[in-house]
C-alpha cells in the first residue's frame, strides 16, 4: 500500500515520547518492509510487543504441503473444491487445504466455522478471497468486517485472528513476498489513475484500534520453516493508534470495474494485483464484445510462460459449458497445454450480450506442483472435454 492512513492516538512527530490518556508511556513499533526502505506503519502499544515468555514448535494441521509433486506428465486439472468435506470446527488459519504451490506462492482453500488462533505470517503477505460467508478480521490495526466477494490483504508480520460470523469458504494465497497493485494503475505519487478499474474509495481498512487485555497470550508465527508458538506476556491487540502505508485492507471483487472493447480483450485488462512471481485477475459480469463479427468467447491460447489457475465463484460460465465447471471449481491449465472455449460455446455465445460470471484468476510464472488433496478432487476426464464430437 502507498495510501497513508492515521488511526487513533498518534503523536505529531515520529519516535518521540508519547503517552496514552491515562499517562501510560506507549511503546512504538515499526512494521516495515524491504529493510526500512519499503512501505511501513508505526503502531503504539500500551505494553512491549517484544515481551515473549516462551517459544515452542507447533504441529502443522493444514493438509497437502508434504504431498506436492510436479504436474508430470503435464495435463490440465479440474478440481471440485466443494467436494472437500465441511469439517466442523475448522478455522481459517490452521486448516487450509493446499492444492498447488511453487517457490513463490501456495494456493489453498478452506472451509472455516471456528475462530482462528492469533496468527502472523512473516514469510510474506496473504491474500484471502471470500467465496461465501462473512467474518471479522481482528488485527493489531483494529477490526475489519469482510463479506462475500472481498479480497482481504494481510501484510506479512500482521498479528491477526479470523472470527467467522457464519461459515466461510475462501481461497487463500500465501506468498513469499509482498502484494501490490499494478504499476500502470498508479501515478507518480501513488494515486490511482482515471483508467484504473478501482480507486482509493473502494479500499476498506480498520478505522479504529481494538484494545484487548490479557496475559500469557499465544500467537502462531509462520516462517518458511513452519509454525512456532510465541507466548506473549500481554495481548498484542493493545495498540491505541497507528499511522503509515502498510496495513490490512479489503477490496470487493464487485467494485472492480471491467474494461470492455469491440473485440475480445486480453486477460491483463482484468488484472487486480501483482505478487512475487504471479498476478491476480478478476473476471466480473460485463457486456460482451460489440463488434458485429466479434467472437465473444476466449480464443484458444497457450500460456508459454505461466500456469493459469481459475477459481469459479459465481454465475454462468458459458465458455466452459459441457466441461463440468461450476461454482467452486478450480481449473489449472499449465504451460504446455493449449486451452480455450469448450466445443459448442461459440454457437451459444452468438446471441448473448453479456457474461454473468465471477471468477478469480492466478497466473504464475513458475510451474505449479499439485498436492494429493487436489488430485483427490480432480475430474479424471477433464482433459478430454475439448473433444469435438
């Protein structure tokens, strides 16, 4: 983020003595990136955030990590994520089901009905897309309500807790670095430009700190080596104010304004985020191409430099009719596989004037490995659905 915000009790100058309303001297914490050279925020705690009384390893509960293997022989996948069991008591942190990964990111899904433990991922930012359900994201910056369709960005190092209001289905991207908006959407001063498909008004962030008290508070910490439990002497949510350009925020996919043309527009016009070694695009309801001879469905294409992951969230996926793709499906089209519309979809598109689909696309620039969890919900006949009959 490069949009400055100031929330709660913040002194006029940085790095000066500062007190809370009752006279407590506040402890300043810098949450920063790129070795003090990237986006950062200053948080003001009532107690020391460094007072950790115990450290212990924690058993990994998420599934799929240890079973990842290359997509060889190379083939497309159709994963029916709704076939995964809705286990009661799962939370959004510990019970993620990893479907695919490479050295840049991990792609997982989760069905969560229970509150998560306090958690911070220091290996990189996390991007959570809420397919269905709603939740309260509690953080050191304050609470943030999230709803179906929201992209939720949690910066690396942010202590947080997910509390579902009702059961949540979500797509989760864990990355080995930091998420940003495409450079072409931003001006020299970081402001969204007029051609950007969303703007600052569409971003939601915590608006007030949420001060909690308590002692001996456990926080799960994820590094690239696994999970550790830190027992803090006092509650990390004791922040009374913060300011800066690094903080959790939400952007609804429904606030993405699609770009259309007289002829088919390529996927980069749908780009929403840029990550280390991948991009995220949003496909939303929009008018079809309006040239009188336009082919309204995607042309056949081969992703020479990337694997394409498409997560189908809502609507009618006309170009995939007959393939078995539906809500909750995830397709993986790897480099080396030429893919495109399903047979018969051109004829179905001739009289159509708009598409009603909502989907999230992840294009990676290194090959993905596929987990056994993914293979267990894979349609074995998917690769033959392009057969002309």
